[in-house]
C-alpha cells in the first residue's frame, strides 16, 4: 500500500530534476490486514521476477524503505540483486535507522540514511549524479576500508510546509493510491515500546522539535488535489496523533468541508476532547477514530509503557465519539515483558466492559529495536537483540504472531487475540473462563464470527480502497499472465 515516506522522497528528488520510479510488489493476501498463506506467491510472482523488473530499469541507485514487517523481503531482494549487479543501494526507514550497523555489517546496502530522509537522500543523489564524494553528508552512514563512517545527524525539518507534497503518481500507475495523508510528523509522547516516540525522536539534535504540525490549509490543499487527480474517495490520516489544538482544528474543519468534503479517519491519543470539538470533528467528515489504549492496567500502561492518561477520559472520549456517529477502534498490546496472566485478562475485560461501543484490536507485543521496552524484553528473556535481527532476515513478522520474544503466556495471548471481537457478547461472568480455556467448538464458531465483525465493523472504511486495489492488482496480474503465455 501507498507509503508516504517513499512518496515524499520521490517528490523531493523530482522537484530537484531527478527521476524516480517505483517497483511495486504488492503483498496480495499476505499483508498487514489480509493473510491467506500460499496465495502471495501465486498472485504476487516470485521475488526473482521483481529483481528482473528492477534491473530492467537500469537504475543508477536503488532505494529501499525498511520496517520490521518488510525487512524479510527487503533482505531477500537486496541479496538477489547483489548476485547480479553492483548498482549502489541505499536503505532508510525505521529498521535501517535503529539497526544501521547491522545493515552495513551484513552488506545489506552501500549506504544507510538515519532518520528523516529528504535532505540526506537528495544530497546523496546529487553527489552520485555529479561524481562528488558523498562522505560528509549528514545522516548518511556507510562502510569504508577504515571502518564504518557515521556522519552526524541534521536537525528535524522544522517547517514541514517547505517539503513538496508527496508524489502519489508512483502508486497511481499500480492502482494503489489509498488516500493516505499526514497533517504533521512525530508525536509529543514517548511510550517505551514505540519507535516513533523514542527511537526516531533521538535521531536528530533537536528532539524537542520532533512533533510538528503542518499548516492546516496546506493539508487541505494536498487532499483537494489528491481528490481531483487520484480520485481519492476516503482519506486515512496516518499521523501518530492527529492534531488536537482547537484553533488548528477549526481552520482545518472549515477548509476541509469547503474544498475536500470527503470522509476521513484519524488516530487519537486516549485523552479527553471537548464535546463541541467532537461534534465538529464528526460534522467535518470524520467517520472513524483509532485509539491506542494498549492496556487498561496501570502497572502496564503507566509504569511500564510510560503512558499518562486516565481511564475515565478514554471512556468519555469513546462515548462522545460514538454518540456523534464516529466508529471507534481501540488497540491493545498483549504480552509485554513481565505482563502476567492476570494483567492480560484484566486489561481485556476492562476494555470490553467499559468501551462497549469500540471494536477491539489486540496486537502481540513485538520488540522494536531501539526502544526502551525492547531492551527490557532482551533482559527478561536473556536473548541477544542481534539474534532477533538475524531471525528477522529469515522469517517475516506480522501483527498476529511474533517471530521472536515468545511471552511465557502466549497461549492466553492467542486466545485473547482470537476472541477480541466477540468476547463482549459473552456474559460477563463467563468471560474469564472462555478466554482462559475456550472449547474447540466455541472457537470454531467464534473465530468466523470475529472475522465477520471485523469486516463489518471498524475496517469498513478501508473496504472501498481494498476492493479497488485488489481488483486492479488481480486484473493487472491476469493481464500480464495472459500476455506472457
Ligand atoms: C502509517 C503507518 C502505518 C500504516 C502503513 C501505511 C503505509 N504503507 O505507509 C499501517 C497502519 C498499515 C501500519 C502498519 C504497521 N506498522 Co506502522 N506506522 C505508520 C506510521 C504511523 C507513519 C509512517 C509514515 O508514513 N511516516 C511518514 C513518513 C514521511 O516517514 P517515514 O516513513 O519514516 O519515512 C521517512 C524516514 O524514515 C526516511 N526513510 C524512510 N524510508 C527510506 C528509504 C530511503 C532509501 C531513505 C533514504 C530514507 C527513508 O525518510 C522518510 C522521509 O523523511 C509510523 C510511525 C511514524 N511516525 O513513523 C508507524 C511505524 C512505521 N509502524 C510500525 C509498525 C511496527 C507497524 C506494524 C508492524 C504494526 C503491527 N503491529 O502490525 C504494521 C506493519 C505494516 C506493514 N506491513 O508495513 C513501526 C515500525 C517500527 C520498526 N522498527 O519497523 C512504526 C515506526 C510505529 C512505531 N510503533 O514505532 N503502519
Ligand atoms: S502516543 Fe503513540 S505514537 Fe506517540 S509515542 Fe505513544 S505509541 Fe508512539
């Protein structure tokens, strides 16, 4: 699916006169939301074909964005490319940022860009294009005979409005413009499990400027152009936390209704929002809100995760959003280091009891390198994070399962995850027993019920994008196959 990081980097290159193209291998039926084993290779083709497609374009530079869930495929691609070509390779994104030494040690790229990439990437491309020495580019790390060169980092761009709008044409030709957009960058909080709030924030000498908000009118202008040019019908704001400043919101709402007038969804922090603002949010077109609760147990959310919110504020927020016709998804993390059975159950029970209007999503905890909680996970499990990275090269990670860091209570975590959508319908007195020991028959009935609720509920807002996407991808692949034979 559309990735804003890639679109911003491409926009910056193109505005400086360079060319950029995207080789796109959609993880059809093997992605973050829809996973049907086996169909991925059948429909997506072999990685070898992707490599041939890349090399057929005779690139001067190959760029990969790496996060924990695509690392497995990126590593494979880089190795396959290396067997056939010496084209320079640059990697960036969260995993490259947190584990730059690892990438260089394992020859997974010639250059690593740490943190925010626009300026460093453009300087690298300019240097390679004109034959200049790239060795002093800030944020750039690479290997020389004398060892790894780790250039110092530049400050975060403080005025995001200087950066050109993301280049959606890259995805347009693949039918994959999903209407993903951001009103700012960064986050004001620093939760211990989160790479954005901790790792990314530390990549620049001005961490206080990590959280930035764009001019609301520029955001609206970008959306309005995307609506006309790419026929976007629904926008997904992917900000870690959507802006909550009243003056910002009021300007945004008014301009959005006037110039865009399309539904949208956002992520919000679990903090109270004035009721009049909630009404205006709904009136402007917000149809869905995701809230990260993560846990309802104070020892977990406050002491371990470092999150400062009040449970009663979450209850009020979810109630007000729902009362205004906005669907709400509440996301929890399960299986963090030192979390007990009792705490896992308590968190789930509190969530379904006090937030009955919300769709619950439970994600298993995956340690993100470079975060304080990953260091704790390594300590309590006695594992070496270097071995996690090695595992990640061999096995993909997704949101339902962990590749490494197996929590001792993972069976209970699995049950909770399987029954998250339906447990609220079971009488309160039976919930704990069902979560601890669901009978096979019950699971057999409840799991499909949970799937239907998921599709019908909170994710309904993604359906138009997904339907169009799958239709265009399958059409494209069939077209290709028919042409080939
Ligand atoms: C939007 C988003 C999603 C969307 C993805 C939509 C999409 N395709 O983009 C959804 C909701 C689907 C999603 C899902 C997941 N996400 Co997410 N997501 C984000 C979020 C909030 C914003 C990403 C973004 O667009 N940022 C804006 C752009 C401009 O920044 P950027 O991508 O970082 O790119 C900049 C730099 O990193 C750098 N850069 C990036 N790539 C490259 C490449 C090169 C060559 C260069 C030079 C530079 C460079 O330059 C860019 C411009 O400055 C981030 C948090 C965050 N604040 O970054 C988490 C984040 C990326 N997600 C994360 C995770 C863990 C996940 C999941 C695994 C969660 C889960 N448990 O399921 C899944 C995996 C999905 C998948 N298969 O990739 C983690 C990744 C941590 C890690 N170590 O990899 C993050 C950082 C959040 C966190 N918890 O810390 N996510
Ligand atoms: S509020 Fe969300 S994005 Fe911000 S630090 Fe916490 S988990 Fe990360």
